C-alpha cells in the first residue's frame, strides 16, 4: 500500500467499496492536515499579540505541501491500480 492507504497493483484483492474508502480517506486526511496548517497560520496573523516567526510559517507550508503530495501519490496509485485492473478484465 502507498502510505498505508491504497493497495499496490496486483498485491491484494480489494472490493470496490474498500478501494473507494481508501481514496476518500486519503483525501480527507490531506484536507485535515491542510486545514490544521491554515488554522495555525490564521491564529498568528489574526492576533496582534503574535508575530509569526518565519520558521513557523515555513512549517505550516511544509505540512500542507507534504499532505497534498501524499494525497497526490495515493491518487496516482489509485489511477494506476484501476488502469491495470481494467487491462486485466479485457
């Protein structure tokens, strides 16, 4: 599985519902991580008492980037899995 979400092609038999859930779960996790980073950043910029250190802003961005990259990898793996599965059924 890629990041413990999606099956590697040919390694496991997965029901359509399990496969759909793996994709949905991956997207939800990416959104959750991005939202957390956004909330942290908003906390800094909306309170006059706080100044956001550059390293903290960089951390927020890095977390959002990593999360989106993980979701993208999972989606690519899902597409590849579907394409291989479709090729095998023809």
